[in-house]
């Protein structure tokens, strides 16, 4: 199992939901309001007057077999919406119920 964390501009929520549906990912937790800024050249997403946009973030626990296709779909979304900004990370899950 893998834990997949995705942070993205809120404007991309419909695209993210569509990707999750298309990939058969049903279970996830979303934080609707998260702040951040890009590693290299991304604009801040602080929800302030100066930087009004905000991020959302998702954590999904997925089967190892789902990882590559899901990352590929998110990578394509990021390439098509470069200025919006998104990042995905994953790590191994040891257990749970």
C-alpha cells in the first residue's frame, strides 16, 4: 500500500476529482484550505489580499498497482496547468484497519 499526498490549486478540484474517479480511487481525505508556495517559481497561495488563491490537499491510501497510472495522470494535469501548481508525493504504508 502507498500513501499518496497531493497538494494543488483549488481551481483544479474538478480535474483532481475526475482523475480520482477515472483511476478508481474512492477513499481519500481532503483538506479544502491549505497554504503554500512553489518550490522554484510558484506564486504563493495564502488566501490573503496580496495572494488570494488557496490550495487544497488530498491524502489517499492506494494499492501499489494504482500508483504509476495515478501519478502519470497527475503529472499530465500539472503539465497542462503549470501556473496553477500541484505536487504529489507518496510513501509506503505499513499497516492499518
